[in-house]
């Protein structure tokens, strides 16, 4: 409001502020009426930790206004997607018949991206429309900024963590087993592995979840049931609703449809929020809104999962930098030995791609050197094997032996060097051409994304 005093016409950036139309109309009205108000900020939600009657008048008025606004939103807000345009703001952004008054950039990006993203999740996890609408997306989206771990959170929420199963499937390693117990390391196994370090983590998870529910003044029956069903799934992979009171059946069945593994990536059922909203427990301060309760629960789950993944990485890759370097070199050494053992299957004139003494090369090389060798020579060696297999079937013989007897070692080394560079550059050129084709195809197929269903999701997640 104080910024309005500095100009006659608002700057473009000012008009993009949240609720600009309301604040600008207030300012214009007080100027027209020759009112000289004093603006003062009052901290909100002070009744969370203090009784209403013990607060100063300004704080009480702020709480009353907030409560009245909440009542209006519950009774009439959802039925009024189009707001009235005020004289102070002659332009209004509307997406699919719903007025947008704040976070314009974010809302436009979401309207463009979110439908495609939801379709991707439905395809990947085999979710029906009903399952998608049952997830508390609002609680998840509000919890993410609290963590400030964008990369790992993106991997967790989209099931992109490089587990041993995933790395083996994509041929980045030669096994898919857990380093602790030898069983297949899937997403579920990381959560349910029976080794002592994972058992300790599960106890910490339940403790952290229970402490947060107590802090949120959650009804005891809801607190106890939620912690128990989480513990049951971690131990048995199955949660039977019949074991619990009937009032919790809808929430348990809904979470079963979503998947309990997704519970730990923040995709909790809205039925849990409904149970919190309908609970009759008397709280010290004002009872928290159900979606705010959900935000706090999701935050705890994601924080604990990040701790689990970091624990897993320490167990797989080593805790200190020196140990990580040592373990990585052992893995790369194994890979480069396997690559070098393919020399008998490659063309004789491509022997320049291999090492005569691979063990000596490993000892003298650091991790980066070995990794660079593997990445640069792997495709060239594969191409050489493919070509020699075809040539052998056609009865072609090699002239390498003749060259070796007719030239000095220096001449042969120069020939090998030129030939090696030719092979490596050939693969790089092929990769550049492949990427260029992909970019051209993407440019041709790029179209405006539909925003159908975007606000349906927004409304159901409130």
C-alpha cells in the first residue's frame, strides 16, 4: 500500500503482485475519499500458541477477519470461480473460466505443464482418474518448498532414484542386488530391508511421524492408526483395513489404491485429511486446516526418505571422500577389465583400442582417466566387434600381420594413433547426428499443450 504513494500510474511489475486489484482499489478509494490512513503489519495466526483472549486487539481483529474469510470461502468461495472486476483493474486473467489474481507466472506454467505431467504419472503407475483425484496434491506442493532439495525430491516424487534394479535394467552395472542383504534392490526393498541400519531408520521414521502428529494436536486414534498402518506396511508390504476401526477403512483403502510406497514420496490420500478435519479433539489454539496438517505430515515423510537415501548411498558408495574414490575405482576397474577382454572378438586392426597390460594401466590411472577411457572407447569397441563378426562370416582375412612385419614399431604406433582417433571421432559424429535428428523431430512436433483438467485437480485438492 505504501508503494502506491510513489506513482500516479502503477508500474507493470506492481500490477503483477498478488491481489493487486484489491489493494489498488483500497488505495484509490481512500485517496478519492481524502482519507489518510496509517498502514501497519500485524502478524497472523498468533492464536496458534496463545489464547485468543490474551492477545492484543489488533491481533484479535486479524484473527476474526481471517476466520470470517475462511467461513466465506467454505460456504461461497468455491461456487464463485469468476470474481467481480474492480474499477482499479480493468484487465483480468482467466484460465478455463476461473479468475487468477496471484502467482500469474506459476499459474500459467502449471496450466501448461501439469495435465501432461499427471498423464505421465497415470501411465507410469497405472492410476485411474479417481486415484489421481484422491491424492492430496495441495499438501504435497506446499511441502516441497520447505525442503529446498529440488534434485533429490524430483527423483523421489517421480520414482527416478538410481536403485540397483534401475541401474541394472539400464545396463549401468552388472547386478541388481542390495549391498547389505543380496536381495533385489527395488524401491520397496530400500524401505523394507531387514538389516540393522534400515531397521533403525524405520524406528526413527515412526518416532518422527508420531512426534509431528502430537505437535499438530492430532486426535489420538488417528495418530495411533496412521503410525500403525505405516509400520505394518514396512514390515509386511500389506495393510488390511479390516484390522482397524471402520472409520479408517476409507483412508486405508484409498491409500492402498494409490500405493503405500507413494505414501513415502508425499502422495497421501485426502481421506487422511478428512479424518483430521472431522476429528473432535479440543486443541490449545485454533485447529489447523486439514491441508496444513497434511503439509506437515508430507514434510516429515520426505525428510525421512531423504535421510534413508543418503544412508543407502553411504553404504553403497562409502561415507568419506577417500572411501568413495576407492569404491568407485574398484567398480571402474572391473568394467575396464571386461571391456579389455573383448580384444579377441574385435578386428585385428583395431587392437589400438585395447591395452596390452590392463593391470598396469589400472594401477597408473586415476578414477577420472579410467571413466573417460570407458565412455570414449565402449562404442568404438562394440562397433569393431560387430564389423569383425560380419567380416569373419564373409571369409575376409586381416593384413595386420603383414603390416607388423613390414613396418617399424614407431610407424605402427603412428598408424594405431591415427586409426584410434578415426574410430573415436566416428562415434562422436554419429552421436551428434543422432541428437540433431532428435532436435529437428522435437521442433516439428512441438504444439500448444492442453490445460484440460488442470483446475479440476486444483479444486479437489483443497
